[in-house]
């Protein structure tokens, strides 16, 4: 289980960049206030790249950063079930700590931001139109759009890629998912990415915060996990794994 520190640190870095770019765009008097969706999608993509490099450099050769990816790899046989669970816990813990760092980085901006929904949106996702069946389908599709192309990128059919190039491809894949499929739910596509920061929002003394929307919180957890499982079956069926 030597990957746990890497998964913790890599997911922490992912969240610092990802939730950080959302804070930059949404919080009042940030110099990037109002910069928009494209900025957010690229911030998350860069977060993935930097998170993967951090994870690999600190002991996580697989660099999942995402319990849905970890689940799919467990189904492949990369992890035993106990190892997969501990890896998911490390990812969740890293996401929580990353969110705390973002809160500290923007400390003066919470009080002057009146919109409670915007403050929650820095930490976790919410649907544009709340419909649990539609929202969970969107998260399943988005997660499959992440994991199946990851299988393809690293498949034997591609013939191999240059060492160190994979994280850039996965980062741009995440940018593409945000640009193409992110609008309905905010494309959590990662249970740790949503649940860890949501927990941070719940416990931190954020000035003027509202509720943490626990009613919706199961969707960005269950949807990606289902998507990860389905991605395994599709990848197996078409010969990617």
C-alpha cells in the first residue's frame, strides 16, 4: 500500500488547483472574478496534470486521484478490495485537505461574498436543473467519458506513449469533459472531488456560509462509482483492457 501518500498528496493538489480556480472566478473582489466556465475547465485540467505528477513522484504509480478510477482498477485486478478502499480513503482525505487550503488562500473573500450558493460552489458541485434521475445519468456518462478514454490512452492498441506524457493527455481529457458535458451537473466525475470538499465546507467556519446541500451529495458519489463500474465492462467488451 505504498501508493497511499501519493494518492493523498496528488488529490490534495488536484483540489487546490480545481477548487481554487472556482474560488477565483466566483468570489467577490478576486482579480479573476467572472472569468467564466472556460477558465474553470482549464484550471481543473491543470489540476489533474499537476496532481498526477505529484502522486507519481510521491509513491503512487497508478495515480488515480479518483475513487471511480480506483474501483475500475480494482475490477481489472490492480488492487485487492481492501487496498482499493484504503486508496479511496486517502483520496478523500487529500480532497478535504486541499479544500481547507483553498479556504485559507481566499480567507478575506468569503465574508464579502454574499451568495451562499457561490461559496458552496467553490467546494462541491450542484446541478443546473435539479432532477436526480437526470443528474445521476449525467454523472455516469461523464465518468465513463473519463475512464474509457483513459483505458484507450494507455491501451496496447495505441502502442505506448512517451513517459511523462500521459498526465497531459488525461488533463486535456478532463478539460474536454468540462467543455462538452460539464454544464448539467458541474462534472464531479469523482466522488472524492465532491465529498471531500463538501465535508470541508460543512466543518469550516466559512463566513456567511449556507447549508452543504447533503440532499444532493449522494449523486456525485454514486454516479461516478456506477460510471466507473460500467466503464470497466465497456472497456473489457471492446478490448481496451
